């Protein structure tokens, strides 16, 4: 009777209209308990002590001495409201909340809140804030330089080499464009000569009176077409080599130059910021800002020095590579053009062999992988 289900007793705690807990149910429960005690126990000397939730002697029955046969020991009795509160406290103490938000059941222990991982959204927001601040400072530096108000760091020797490189790139692009035009026109001329040679050969077979004349012209046009194809191969090889030099090698160096210029702008922007802070007052509020600005300035100065060194090295290797490549290509172009217009077929073919140029015969498909094996 005393060990009834605590869930029902906890769910049915009566409350008065004033919002106070009605303890008439508890008094009735104690009255029923007294009736259930044996007759030999002195009820006048028996009292039920009631303590708060912090007491360790909750629901203990204190009884005085009595006369008669000893009764069997009674279990500890707890009021319904205290049973519910005890169960809630026990359930709350058996929960541990890990970092992932999942609850695990343990035997006992206090509630532990593990450290949460860093929020990715906050990290992205911090990156955006730093990027915005850096962009603002660099934009202010660029505008100041264009208006003539800001100072800029200049390496006269390196700037002169960069200007020469950009000017040479424009000139090489013009040569490349003209060579491509020459290749297109030569291809059309060779195609026309081949068709003309076929037409002469056809007429030489059908016109008996002019058989020899048509035959001579047919052989001449076919020979010109063959030499034109050889020259076309040399010109296309020249175009491919110059195109690689201009649009890959020089362009790669200019990309490094752009990175160097960006590093220079950042360096000047943070240098100007540090100079403005040093000109201002020095107190407890400005000293941390000056130290932070000094740290950022030093970091961008190291980046600027590194990029300047990289540009100097790339310009040096580019100059050596450019001289070597253009020397071979200009010799090829000259010898091929001279041999073609001199009608020296052997010299023209020898020029292509010298530079390891292989011509693809028109109308002949590439060999299959079985033939290559």
C-alpha cells in the first residue's frame, strides 16, 4: 500500500484555487498509515517526521517503546509529492550532455556540458571581415596614388625590365598575327596550285595537240604546290613556337608580375596605415593598434620582398629562354623562305630535317595504333 506507483501520485497532486498545494491528501495518507499499524504500537508516541528535499532522513517513522510482541519492520514511507521530486532529481542527475547534442544514460553524476566545436559560420564571417578590411585599404592606396596624394614603392631597375617585357610581348603578338596571315594565304595559294596542276594534267590527256604544254605546266604547278606545303610546314612550326613563347612563357611571367604588383600595393597600404598611427598620440588605446599594425606591415613586407625576388628570377630565365627559342625559329624561317623562292627544293627539305619537322601528307590518315605497334 505504501509502495504504490510514484508516477500516478506525482501526476495527481491537488492544487487549491489560490495556487497552493492541497495537503489534505497527505494527511489522509498518514491517517490510513496509522490505521494499518498493529494495535500493540503506541500511537500517542508515534509521529511522522517531514523534512525538506535536502534532508537525508526523508519519510522516517519515529516511534517510542511499546509493550507486546515485536512487529515486523516496516519499509520507509515517502509522501507522493516527495516521491515524484526524488525521481525527477535522480533522472536529471543521470544525464550527461556531450558536445554532439546526444544524450547518454549513465549510472550517476552531475550534468556535464562539453566544449562545443567552433562555428563554421563565425569563421567565414571573420574571413569576410579581414578580406573587406584589406580590400578597403588597398583601394584607398590605389586611389591615393592615382590622385597623386599617396606615395608608392618603386624598384627602378625591375620596373624598367617589366616595361620592356610588356612592350616586347605586344611586338611578338603582332609578328604572330602576321605569320598566321601569311600561313593562311600560303595555304590558299598551295590549294589553288594543286587544283591548277590537276586541271592541266586532265587537259594534257584530252588535248593531243597541246599534250606536252599542258603536261609541263601541270608538273610545274604540282612542284610548286609540293614546295609550298614544305614551306607551310616550316611557317606553322615557327607560329607554334612563337605562340608558346608569347601566350605561355611570357604570360606566366606576367602573372607573377601582377602578383608582385598586388603585394606592392598591400605593402604600401599597410605602410601608410602604420605611418599615420605613428604620427598620432601614443596611449593605452593606441599602443595595441600600433603593435598590430606593425605586425601586419612586417608580414606584407616579407611577402613583397619574396614576390620581387621571384619576378627577378623569372625575368632572368625568360630572357635566356627567349633568346634561345627565337634564334632557332628565326633561322628556320629565313632558310625556308629563301630556299622556297630560290626554287631550291633540296635546301628546303634539308632545312626541315635540320629542325626535325615532319610534314603530314595531304589526304593521308594517321596510322592506327596497330600499325604503330
